């Protein structure tokens, strides 16, 4: 309840923050990309949402419509007609495409939110760098990969950086703005101004593994999975413990399911490969097993818990 009240306040103040960026292309229409497209459109940006899968794009449009409806209900509770106008105008600002090259051609900013895999991201950014106009800023929403390493394939290194959002994007108020080694001051300032314009509180972080939030949150989630794997407590009790004993809105296993067990595994595997001596990054057999069985959490209908399929 409290967080949503905050969205409403944030949303009403965000419209007044100016950003030179007006046209944003979001690549990846999954959990994160659809949320980034939503907050951009509701702040008045022209959005092109891209995914390789037309089915994902159709699902994203549906969920964005439903989530905009939630926002409208709060912000325009005394004026449902204005609320309907807000939903239809915001949706009208989002167009969808399956071709990232065509989508990059009209963008002031491209935010990439595709699978957490360096090779796949490299392939995409090479294409985007060739296709996008000179002034376009390219940014990644990576959870755990190095911004410098992702950006190593682009020529415009001064116009490359990290924009790390949190799930669910319309509700979580933070944006981590990540400066790569060659990100220019102008690019950094433009990313900060854009983040504020889409209603987020921005913090700055260097290109370090997991930036601020995930460097703390991912080891915590992993320790909870290990605790459960050892049989020290049930999943339900671990989650209740952290909610009632530490005031977290979700328990760590619920949160792992919410983020996606595949994403958790991609993060851990990447860090383990890079820092094999760090015990906090050691692979977790139970996590690997669940992912290999297709139990990815909320998005697949089962992880540590079972969910109704959306
Ligand atoms: N879009 C718009 N509104 C949404 C929404 C969405 N996707 N999801 C929830 N809401 C709204 C609901 O409508 C509700 O509004 P009201 O107050 O008007 O009812 C409000 O948010 C709260 O939602 P719920 O009542 O359904 O559920 P809740 O109170 O349990 O809150 C939650 C849900 C906000 C997700 C809360 O449990 C929470 O904050 N969980 C922790 C999330 C977290 O830690 N995220 C970070 C993950 S890590 C990450 O993202 C980084 C990474 O790289 C992996
Ligand atoms: P997701 O699996 O929900 O969505 C990824 C989407 O990208 C899929 O729909 C897929 O079809 C699409 N895709 C894959 N390759 C593509 C390509 N070449 N071109 C266009 N579309 C492509 O994943 P997600 O959870 O939204 O994560 C996306 C990114 O955001 C990852 O880098 C992840 O680490 C990061 N992230 C995730 C979370 C989270 O909580 N899940 C939070 C913050 C950041």
C-alpha cells in the first residue's frame, strides 16, 4: 500500500522534470523491459518496445495496460475520465517492433533489457551502434555484468552507460546510473535527468559487480537458498522470518521467485566465473536443479512456490 502511494506522488511530480531525451527505445519486452516502457510512456516519452517474440510484445502491451490502470485508479481517483485518458494516451505513446535496428534509428536513448548473457548483449549492441544516430545514448539494464565489458563492442564509448531499474519497475523508486570508464559527463548528466523525468530517484555507482543493490541483495538471496537447501528451515519459515524479523516486504525465496531463478543463476554463474575464490558466489546445486527443470519462479508458474500461470 505504502509503495503505491509513493508512485502516485512520484508520478505527479515527475512530469515537471525536463529531459532532452524524448524518444526512447527499450529492447526486451519481458519483466523489466515492459516496466521501463511503461514508466517512460507515462512520463510523456515516445517509446518503441522491441522483442524478438511478437507473443512477448502482445503480453507486454496487456500487462502495461493493466498496470497503467492501477496507476490511474490511484492518481485520478476523483476523476475517472482523466484516468482513462491517461491510460489511453500513455498506451498510445508505445509502439512495438521486432527489429532492433529499425527501432534504434529514431531513438535518443536505447535501454537494453534482454537476457543476462554477455555474448547476446554484444551482438545486439554492435547492431545498435551501427544503426543509431550519432547523438543516441546506449544503455544496459544489466543486473550483474560489467558495463565496460558490454560497451567494449561499441564505438561510441562516451555515449554508453548503465541504467539499472528494479522489479517491479512502476513501483520501485530507485534507478542506479552507472558510469563506465569512458562514459562522458554529458551522457551521465543526460541519463540522470532522464531517470528523474521518468519519476525515479537516481543514485550513481561505478562499474562494480552488482553495483550497490545487487552486490548486497544477491548474496543475501543465495544464503537463503543455501539455508533452505541444508534443511535448516522451511521456505515458508525463512520468508516469514525475514518479513517479520527484519521488516522486508518479501522474504528472500519469494523474492528469488519474483526476480526469476534463471536471472539469479545467470548472475551467480557470471560472478563465480570471474571471482572463483569468493564463497558467496559459489554455485548452488538446488538453484541449478530448479532452473534445469524449468522452474524459474513466478514467470514459469513454479520456483520455490507454485503460482497461477499468467
Ligand atoms: N505496476 C503497477 N503497480 C503495481 C505493480 C506493477 N507491476 N505491482 C504492484 N503494484 C502496486 C499494486 O497495485 C499495489 O497498489 P495499491 O497500494 O494501490 O493496492 C501496490 O503496488 C502494492 O502491491 P500489492 O498490494 O499487490 O503487493 P505488496 O504490497 O505485497 O507489494 C511489492 C508488492 C511492491 C512487489 C513488494 O512486495 C516489494 O516491494 N517487494 C520487494 C521487491 C524488491 O525487492 N525488488 C527488487 C528486486 S531486485 C532487482 O530488481 C534488481 C535485479 O537486478 C535483480
Ligand atoms: P525476461 O526474461 O523477462 O525478458 C527478456 C526478454 O528479452 C525476453 O522477452 C526475450 O524474448 C527478449 N530478448 C532476448 N534476446 C533478445 C534480442 N536479441 N532482441 C530483442 N529481445 C530479446 O528478463 P528480465 O527479467 O526482464 O531481465 C532483462 C534484463 O534486465 C537482464 O539483463 C536482467 O539481468 C536485468 N534485470 C532483471 C531484473 C529482474 O528482477 N528480473 C531486475 C533488474 C535488471
